[in-house]
């Protein structure tokens, strides 16, 4: 769990993000739209969900090319009162006063949540690394760095369009092998559990592996029990639960061609 920021830390972060201008113009406008929408909808603190809606107000279809789900429905739930275009950058009072040619001064409080501060800071770090101001793509990349931020969007039925590599996919592996049809490739292997990764365990078997050809047919046994059968192209990947022991045996049977290949992975929970 993240440590909450102190009031002085939060003030510094606000100052850097709002006055030192590290954000690209359009991202800064998206943040302006967000904080204004929060004020008009009586949302006390501007968080990641609110900022996502502000990004949608600012970038629209460009944002939806990176996320799938009903962003408009999320916007309408989060900000019943909202405006697209230039009108979303000024308050309703300014719009009303402009029409009647009266004083158009206005003000409202800006309170960014700790999570949003961290998100914008992470996005700015990504932009700093390549020598530019913080863009929409930097913000999108930063959102994917924290599972909690992604989970907040998932709960609202918005998810990334693309599959994201997660290092837990590596950390949770207890067995991995690529098998090739040519030569004297071993068909039987053994592995031990070290106790650091626990059940439930899942086996994933697929053909082909990498840039090689596919097996015509293939099967996999774990501790003498057949758990998966493949056939190309109708059944090229199988994901099944599997029971493991402290010491385990894996066996394969397959039918080429010469450059046919497959791979098998067993993962648990670390």
C-alpha cells in the first residue's frame, strides 16, 4: 500500500504539476477539464477515474484506441454535468456572463488525489527520459505501471486494448520448455517444486513456438496423467488446471513436421 503524502509534499507536487508546466498543452487542458468538472459536480478530490474522464473529454477517439469499454457511460456516471470542446474549459458562470457581457472572473479549488499525483509524476518521468513534455501516451503508459490503477478502470468496465506483459508471468513459472520435432529432442523431463510458488497451478500448452512451424498433433502428460491434446490449426492452445507434487514428470508425444514446435508452461501463485 502506498504511503499517503503529507500536506507539504502534496503542495510541492501541485506546484510542479500545475505551475512548472511539465505537461504537454493538451494533457494540461485535460487536467483543467477534469478539475473543473469535479468542481461543477461537487467531487471533492480529483482521482484517476475522474482524470480518465477528463482525458476522454479532451482526446475522445484517440483515447479509445488504447482502451476498450464504454468510456462515454463512465463519463456520464462520473460527471453528470460535462461539456466537450472549448466550453468544457470554462465554468458555466463564465459562459453565462459572456452571453450577457458581465464580469467573467471565476475560481475553484483544485485537489489532486495522491494516486493521481503519482500517476502524473510517473508519466512525467517517462517523458523526461526521452526529452519531451508529458503526452497522452506517457499518461497511458504510466497507468499500466500500477495494477491498482488498472483495476480501478476494470471495475468500471474499461480495459487496455492491448495485452500487457506482466513480470508476474515470469515470477509465477515453475516449469517451461520448448519442444521441437526434429533431431533427438527429449520427450520426458522432470522438475521439483521449491515451495516458493503455490497452487493453484495451470498448464498452458501451445503450438507453434516462436517463429518455427506447428506440430500436426501433440499431447502432454504430467505425472502420468494426460492433461492436454493439440491439433493444428483447430486446437493450437490449451490452458488447464494441473496438480503437482514435490517432484514431477512431464512427457510429450507429437507428430512433426520436421520443423514443428510447441511450448509448455506451468504457473502457480508466488
